[in-house]
C-alpha cells in the first residue's frame, strides 16, 4: 500500500514537472504579426528579456538555457524580425542565429521622379522623404534610380537604397547597350537617359517611344527646340492640369520651349522600354506629335498637319505636345536625322 502511494506521488510529481515544462516552453500565440527589433550590440540576456516582454517567448531563462547549451549566445544577430502565430522557441533562436530579418517589398513605377520615390519610401517607413530627396539630388541621381521591385530591410540607409537602385540601373543599361556605365562614357549615357526620361512621360507604347525618340534626335540635329511639355512640368513646383502660354515661358533650363537641345538632365527615372527606345530610335519623316487623349499620339510631318491635329485632339483638354512655329520649321529644310 505504501509502495503504491509513493508511486502515485511520483507520478503526479512527474506530471506536474512535465506540465510546468510545457507551460514554460510553450510559445505564446500572437493574434497578429509583430515586428521586433533587436538592437545592435544587444547581449543574450537583453535579447531574452526583450523577447519575453514582447510575448514572443514564454520564459527568458529557458531561452538563455538553450542558447547557452548550443553556444549560440554570441551568434544572435541584430535586426528587425517578424513573428506571428505560435513560434517554437528553437525556431525563434534559429531565426536570430541565421539573421532572418524582415524585408520590406517596395515597387517603384517607371517614370517616377526622385520626389515620387521619396514619397513611396516614406509610406513604406523605409526613409524620411526629405532625407532621400536631399541625398539623391545632391548625388544627381535623377534618371539613374531604376524603377523596379526591391526588398529592403527596415532601418536601411538612404545611401544603401540609392546605391542598390543605381546598381540595378547600371546592370540593365549594360544589358541593353552592351557597354558598362563608367566615367568615360557617362556623358553619353546621361544624354540617352535624359531622352528616355522624356519618352517615359510622353508615350505609353513602345513603338511610339521609338518614333518620339527619332523626333527628339532629329530636332536636336536641326537645332529646333524639342518643346516637350513634360520638361516644363518638371521645372514647376507642382503639376498643373493644363499648361498656359505663360507656363511655357518659365525661366528654367528644363524649359525645352525656351532652350534648344536636351534639358540639363533626366526628368524622371525611365524603365527598360524607354531606355531601349532612346538607344534605338525609329527613323521617320515625322516632326511633331500630339496626344489623342486615349494613351496614344498622333504624328505629323508638317506644321500645318500638326496644327490641325492640335485643334482636333486638344480643344480644352490637356496633353503633352511637340510643336514649332511654321516659320522656324521652314527656315531649315535639312532632312538628316541625328
């Protein structure tokens, strides 16, 4: 009888110990995903307490026991981690050892400016808008921040974001042009990207971008102003629904109505299709284009034809167009193309 009583006590004692261990080791349940930042320089004790306070683990002491047993306390990496549901303790430790930090997915559309990108990054909590604008503008990166989908860690620097996007641009440009971007050819690369940035704003379709590229190069060759409304809009503090005649007289090196040749630099960050069109323009007899309001452009060979197209398609509507007074066109009959 006494023996049975001892066995019963032993059984319940073991059961109690087992239950206590289950309680200690069973991870809490997170109803929603949670981001936890492990600061740089944190030791195992600090990390254990942080994880316990944030309800990622049940018991800091148990965390310390296992990290010490596996000699992992010096291998825990700083960063921002995401936890959801019920994460086993060993999985928590594994994530910290491997540095499986959370990455933020951010997509930059074609044709974004530095300011546009800054707004997107700030909404993703990756960078302060003004910090990014100041850095990218100082480095003159407009046009060279390739629009794509990126994955950045939290707390990433504006320098790291910019260098990643610039490297992507160089890789794409090299694939298209077959020549790495370097100091010796950067002037020519900048001219190509500047044209591409205008195409990105002027046309939606690849074949039209190639035609417009040909028109731009031809106008440069003939010393005729490009006259792109997109370049004027870039020089303004805000986008307007319709440019007035006074707007077209804005004193800015980006006003291609007032200045011949290309603007000082790109007016947007173009995608691959626009860069390809800028490198491979299509030779045509066209000298003008005007938006038809449906995403396509109408191309004209003469100013008279273009003027009729403007009256037909523009009316009171806003659109980007390339035009040139008839007397200036007639003053130069050179048929060569740039």
